[in-house]
């Protein structure tokens, strides 16, 4: 899987109206040509895979002969683009199918939907963060409640996952009961405070040395002041490299975290050492 040279994410390939394919990093927007050979084995047997919006549209056209409109951030990121899309949707018979991302959560008044299909409704749950279930639930729940006249089909590999089950039942109370049990068991907010300290640099070795040094200093202060219930560990974020800079996190969580962070800010010059502190962080990625 080809990766961006500036960011540690896979390159996404898009088909142009000409039929050519162009690669794009969705973070830094760097463009890449479609590879002729594999970088690992030099084979020329290159085949793209995955189910993006363009492939869904191609499949629908091949199987049912139906044209679709794709609505996503690249095609609806300005007022003029949104206006053109709404003008196109004046005649639903011409484009009976819309394909899109979370942008379609909000109804289009002049284009009521009869059927909404969620493909891979658990995709967001693959992000290693404590609030992914809540975000997944909110996306499904808001779509269900805002498109009240529509029927729904939800495709998922985890049909028993509580965020999906509770959203399909339109039960906020059941969801928050299950989610709070998870958060309490693993010491996440609101049952404990959370702080994320980020360090980034173009030199990977410097990232390792600086983070390791601070991690040891934090462990020393934790032991010195007897705050044994605090959790302190270092881990790379979900995307290790962005815009050419390597990144690493130190995660702190616990009920006595505020007192400990007061000590940290007094004893250690985090800002002067180019550490970014996200106190009461709402994400660990």
C-alpha cells in the first residue's frame, strides 16, 4: 500500500473524468501518480482495492444502469459548489441515488430520501480512541432521527456492537449506560481526567529522546509525590507523521491528575521544550 512521503497514511487513488487515476494524500493534499510497479517486489500486477465512493457509483451503474451523485468534502467544500449540487438535485429522477459521507446526515429539504443505506457502519470503531463508540452512535442516531421519512439498511461486521444496536433502537439511555461502563472500567472521562502531551519534530531520533526523557521525569514526580493511581505511558498517535514531522504522545489519566499537572507545570518547562499540552483532552489519537 503506497504511503505519502510527508504523512504516514496510505495514498487514496481517485479516477479522473479522463479515466486516469491520481493519488492524493488526504492530509497534506500531495498528489502522486498511479504506480506502474510495486515498490516491494517490483511486480507490474498492480490492482487497486477498497470500496470508496467512486467504486460504489461504478458498481451501481454496472449492476443497475443507474447514475449517482457523489457528495463529499472535495465536491461540497464551498458555497458555490453546494449551490451547484442543489441545482442538480431539482429533478430526483435524473439522479435517484446520492453517495456521500457524513455530509448527508443533514437532510436536503428539496430532496427527501426514501432509503438510506450505511455501508460498513462500524468503520469508525477501528480508531483506537475511547470516544469512537459515542461518535459512531451520534452519526447513526442523528441520521435516523433527521430522515424520519426514510427506511434504513445498516451493513456492519459487528451487529452486536452497542453503539450500532442502541442507535438502531433509537435508545440514548441504553447507549450511555453501556458506554459509561466501558469508560469507568478503563478510567476514562468523565470518571477520570485525561491529559495528552504531544511532541513533534522532523528528526525521528530527537522525538524518541525528548519523549523518553520527559516520560522518565513524569514517572519520577509521580513516585516522589505518591500519586500511585495515575497512569502515565507513551505511545505514538494514530498518524505517526504529518507534514514531514514525526509525532509522539505521552498519555496521563487519573482522578488526581489536576494536582499532578500543577506540579508538572511548576517543575518542568513543557512549553519551552516544545511540548504541546492538551489538558482535559477529548481524544488520545
